[in-house]
């Protein structure tokens, strides 16, 4: 009987080893981080999605936050590759992409198309989708329902809304309480141009300047993680940035904000058409002249197609062997397509002449 404890210890040791081995295999196969109690997201690294935690850390360290507004897959890819912190899918697509004079006409369904396209291209930046005009003002239920769609159907991480009126601040509060991150927007709020009298800068007198700061504070109070300050004097933006404990993102608001945002097309200098020139803001610095490059390329393309130099043999890569070509001529003749056979033969001769050494 004395051997039973030994056998028991051997069995227990074997079971423990099997359990440990099994656990290690599960850990190897699982994407669940160590020391977690549920299958949450993996820890962030510099090559993964920017989170609110990352932004708060940058803000705490005084590191400027970068944001670019893009509307499609190519811009999403470029923004991603540049290491931009936040990619905003803005309702300004109404003007920049759809050619309208204001942001008002764009619909939620149109915005969702833009959101999904950007999300396919931008894997690293925090993705923020604008709530378009008419989709969140009627009630808190409407606001939350719209915000949910932007995340679920648009693939966004957060939403942005314009927060000039008390009802919009209430909407922001309801969306935050629904578990959705929100960026507020004060100063020039393009959706409110009907009451602002057009695209006019704000904060240029005492009452307006105080309203900018107070509205930004109100958005912070209801849980917004950041506030965009658009078209306000730099000292007013500096005051708001100092008063807030959350980051401010400036656009035409001077250098004293926690970060900056510009529209992809604007900063690249893609505005060549008179309509584009009309909607390009005066505060925007053009970091490139991409529009000029595009125009030059299109004119060159037109010229080469017109004079017959494009496509050359270098851009006609698909070949057919001599035997197959003879068979093709024969079949065309049988089908009664003599002219087509002659055209194919002439093309073959021309290609051979072009490719033969001089």
C-alpha cells in the first residue's frame, strides 16, 4: 500500500503538466491578453489603432495632436501611412467631394459610404465620423441612433458633432452616456450658417469670445474627449485651451491649441477649379501643389492619346503567339470578318516593326 502515494504524486504531476501544456497552447492560440478577465482588445502598440488613452497621454505630455479630414480609401491610406493621430470623416465632404456650397445637403447614408471607405484604408488613426445636419437635433434618441449607425455601419471609433446650441450639448451628453466617444465643435459651426449669417469667424467680440469658451466647457462637462475650435482668434483659442482639461483641435484658430486639423484636399493643394477655390479656407496652408501635378498629368495624357504615342508597345503587354495568330486570322476569314482579319494583321506588322531593332 505504500506505493499509492507515489502513484498519486505521479498522476498529479502528470495532470498538472498536461493542464499547463494545454494552457500554454491555448495562450499561444488565443488573442486574449495576459492578466485580463475577458476577451477584450489587445494592448496597443505604435502600429495599432490610436485610442483615447494615447491621445490623453499626448495631451498630458504637451505633445501636439494631428488630425486630417479625409473622405475615401486613398486618403485614408495616405493619412495612415503618414502616422496622423486622428482621421476625421467630415461632413465637409458635401462641399469638397460632392460640389455643394454648404455642408447641409449631405445625408447620413452618403456619410456612411465615406466612413466605410476611409475605414478600409486607415488602420492606425482614431477614426471619427461627423454627424450630418438633420440627424441628431430632433431628440436624444435620434442622436444616439445616428451615432450608433456611424460606429456599427461606418466603422468609426468616435463621432463629432457641432455643439453651439443647448440641444446639441444635450445630444452629446446622451451619446456619451450610450458609450460612444464624442468630439465637440465650437466657433464657426458650418451647419449653423443659417443663423450665423454665413461662414463667418466667431469670437471677435466680448460676448462671442465668452460664448466660445463657455460652449467648449459645456461640451467637456457632458463628457466630450476633445473640442474642435474653428475660425476663432488665437487668443480666444488659447483661453479655451487653458480653461479645458481635454485637448482642443484648432482649424483656423491659431497655434495655441492642443492640436490641428486640416482637410486632406486643402493641405495638398488640390483646389484648382473655381468652386474649389471658393471653398478653400484662407487659413489653410498648402503643403503641396498636388492640383497642379494632377492637371499637368491629365493634359499630358490627353496629348499622348491624341497624337498616338500612348499606349506604346511598352504599355501593350499582352501577347499572342505566331501560331495562334495565324489560327485567329483563319477563323476570322471563315466567319466572314475579312476586314477584322486585315486589321489584326496590320496591327501585328506594326508591332513587329516598332519592336525590331533600328
